[in-house]
C-alpha cells in the first residue's frame, strides 16, 4: 500500500471572480463546468477504497471549490468516513469570497488546511484579482481570514508573482506581516496571454529580495514560512521537497475533474493528457500514458546534471522546461539566486538543524 494524493475540482472551472492571470479559464472554457455529482463522488470513493491507500490527501481546488456548496463537502466527507479507515488530510484553495461561519466551523471540525489567494494590499490585489463586476475583493478576503482565525482554522496565503507584483514585493511583505500572516506561498506566473508576464529579471529580483526579507526577519527571531525557501532549506537538511514542482519528476498526484476525468497535473488538464476516468475499472493504476508523462519529466538537460546547484534545482518544474530543450526557462535566474543566497541558506539550515 502507498499514499494517494488527489487534487479534486468539485466545481470544475466555475468561479465567482475574473482574475486576469487565471490559467484555468482557458483550460476549462470549452467544457461543461458543473458541480461534481453525488454519483461521481460515490464512484470516486469506491475506487479509492479499492486502491487501498495507506493514507489519503485531498486538496479541493477550482475554479472556486466553495461554489460546490457546503452540502457537497458534508456529503463527500460523510462517504469517506463510511468507507475508508486510513488517515485522511484535507486542504482547500479558495478566493475566500464565500467563506462564512458555517464553512469556517466545518473546516475546523475536519482539520482542513485552507489556502487563501491574496496578492497583497489593495493596490496589488486589485491589479489582477477582481470579481465578476470588476470590483476589488480585498475587504471580503480579509473578512474570510478573520473568520478562519476566529474558528482556529489553519491557513496560508498564496500569491502570484508577475513583473508588477514582483516590484511591489517589499510593500506586500510588510502588508502580510502587518496582517500577521505566517505562512506564505509565492507562485511564479507562466504567460498564458492577457498581457500579464514575468521576466527573468523580475523573477530573479523577486527571489533575491524575498530571501533578503525572509532572512533578515529570521535572524531577528521573526520566522515566516515561505514555501519555496522552506523547501530549499529542507533539501539542504536532507529532506525531500514537499512541493512537487521542486522534486524534479512528476507523478505525485492525480487531478479529478468534476465529471470524474483524471489528469496527471493541474497544469496539464488538457485532452492530450487525460488519463481516463474514475468510472474506469482501475483508474489509479499507472497506465502507459501516465508512464510517458512521468518519463518526460525525468529527461533532464545535461547542463543541469553537471550544475553545482542541481541538488537544489533538480531541473525545476516540467512546465518550466521548453518543448525543444529540457533546460528550465529559469535556469539563469536560479543559478544567480543560489549564488546570491547560498551561504545564508546554509547558515539558516544549520540554525534549523539545531532546533
């Protein structure tokens, strides 16, 4: 038996916001976007049961997963409890607009980790993250965070990094500190059109500045968890990265769409990569299509293998490797960043190793 990790899209591509940089709008625009049915939930749970995992991790994502409604999540967890006897961890990524007291109490009861999408203060967040009417959402997101805190729900903040947001980083860092946010995740934007972009120069500046800010606070006893930095420190301490994008190879989870379709990765929810359906006889077995997908991620540029920073970078995420060349698009950025921050990373690793 081995653990099973599922990224489930209970409301498919449905969303109550219109974020300018959303990559999933293009992936889901030609599909029938609807809430996962009870029949599909039942089939999924039965296939998980047949797989007999040693543990189960479920991340609900979208679109906006809370559009499925609280009754959906009550039903899903009820069916899990009726059929599975293994440890289960739940997480949910949300824009926060539908979080109310009932949702917050539910998340607390079942130990959810909630990821809240938020790019920064009003100016930064309003840049790309607006509702369907074009309005800003920051006050509503902060109210959702306040509810999560009131009910004792664990949460982190997820922010997208593009050229403009990278320039706002210091203000964003101070804003997040003022809000008391202790767990942060920054996602580099990959161009999907819409006039949003992330240049090598901006990303390198972001990585260096974010590390400077993190390190200065850390050395003054004000530790803030930043996911990519935590993973680098963990690698230096001999721990495997928990972020699949930093593992150097794909295959760590399945995406389950609302209609039951299976995909190997959230960034590859396209027909050429469809693995099958949870209505298939043995959906979680590794078939030929998934083996090819994993094998493609194992092809690393020779330049990477010889690089002094390969143990930290591992070739990066597959989606950041070009089609004709397996070299990562951020290669120069990462090399410059590791050269800039490497010694301090080692000092930080020594500090954490002694704790």
